[in-house]
């Protein structure tokens, strides 16, 4: 009788993940480049502020190409990220195994009119929310981060540990986008 080899749940979930999402996660991990995620996250808000320092609102509203976000839209997205991930991480910590709903970030950027936001207020709010999230993370022992998880509607099982690493890389990705826009226009 032939033995049928079963795939683990982890392998099965990974194989069901959309290849574009898998590629995006790998890209984000490359941006983090093995650096300690909480340390990167701690410096993120100040680095966002430095990255946009001296720019006018008109410059921050300018899109680098059709269908690409302006600097203001990137800042709005970073603001959304603080709200979404602050919630997700608290949910994972308090209710392991919870459902984590994905969202359409492009729709949020468009429908929440990030391109018309106030950059100074966004940066202040990002900083305050990030500090609150870092304070919360400090109360959850790191040894428990792998056991605190949720089931993401697009990415499958996602641990608190993996998600924190992703956001550290996510910050780096968007900083690179902002620098790229500045470089493109010579700002």
C-alpha cells in the first residue's frame, strides 16, 4: 500500500498564498535586511519626518507616475498602517487564533483622501500611535510572540513576531519610496 504524504498546515497555507503577496512579503523582508524590528520601528516616525522635511504641500501631492502614490498618500497609508496593525497586534495578543481581515489599501488611500491630508498632523499622529504600539509590545514578552497569532484572510496564519518584522520592513519600503520621489524631482 502506498503511503500518502500530507502537507503541514503551514505548507498548505503558504502554497495557497497568492504569489504576488508572497513576493511582496519577501521584498519587505529584504528591506528589513535582518535588522532588529522594534529598533527600526522606534526610529520610523522621526525618519518619516526627516524624509519629508522642507517639502511643500504641492510637492508632497505630486505623484511620481500615474497610479502611484504621492508622498502625502504614502504618509496617509503609514497612518492607516498604525491604526490597522495596532489593532491586529492587540487582537493577536489577547485572542490568539483570531480572524485578521485584509483591506484594500489603495481604496483607503483614495476614498480617505490621503492626498489632501495635513502632513504635519499625520506625522504627529503616526508618532503618537507608534509609541503607544511600542509600549503595548513591550508588555508582551517576546518569547510569546510566536504563539500569538491570527488567521489573515489573504496570508493565512500570521504570528505577532512575523507581523512586527513585516511592519519594520514596510517602514523601510515606504521611506525608500519617499526618497525615490524626492530624487526623481530633485527635491
